[in-house]
C-alpha cells in the first residue's frame, strides 16, 4: 500500500465553498483585501464549484 490514498471526496465541496466565501468576506470587511479582489475571488470560486464532478 502506498502513502498516497485516492481522494474520496470532490476537491471543492459546498462546505469548502461556504467557508472560503465567508473568510474572504471577513477579509474584505477587515480591509485586508479590497472589493475588486473580493469580487474576483468569489467569481472564480463560483466557477470552480459549478464544474461537474469527474467520474473515472
């Protein structure tokens, strides 16, 4: 058996997406990132999470 185990869950789950979006909104509220960066991050996160799962 190798030390590398196959992934049993999709890389981007709804929970990951929710937590990432929440963290980025909090970062924008704190002034760590600006509104344009927040929009870019959220748009790309939505694009990634909308991809269908790969089977096989």
